[in-house]
């Protein structure tokens, strides 16, 4: 089973990013918004509110990884497996 794939892009709101989930296929299944305030990330998905350790939230971790390691570059699919975040550059040249 392949892990869920995500794309991240800047939102129109300041210090907010859109994280879009792709289950299996070309159509996105959901989009959430991750916001950073003073180094702390929060997410508006239903799972974030239920999660006890907020720093472990997968959407927040993916956005933070994308910002710190990929310098907010567009065109990446990201997935999370345990503590590992993997990324794949999309082929944008047709």
C-alpha cells in the first residue's frame, strides 16, 4: 500500500500553507491549511484537534519539512512514513 501523497503551496493568508492530499490517483481528496505562529504549527484538519502531541501532527510536519528542507519549492509530492518524510520532484517538463 502506497502512503498518501501531499503537495504544499503558499496560501493567500500570511504564514499559512495549503496541504493537499492525494489518496490514489490524480484527483485530490482533501485540502487543509497549516498556519505557523512563533515557530508553532497548527492545522485545521479534524485529526489535529484530537491529536495529543501537536508537534507530531503529520500535516504540520510535512509543511515544516517542505519549508526547511525544500525551501518552499513547488512541484514536490511528499509522503510520511513513521518518522520519515519522503519527497519526489514532479516531472514538470512535458
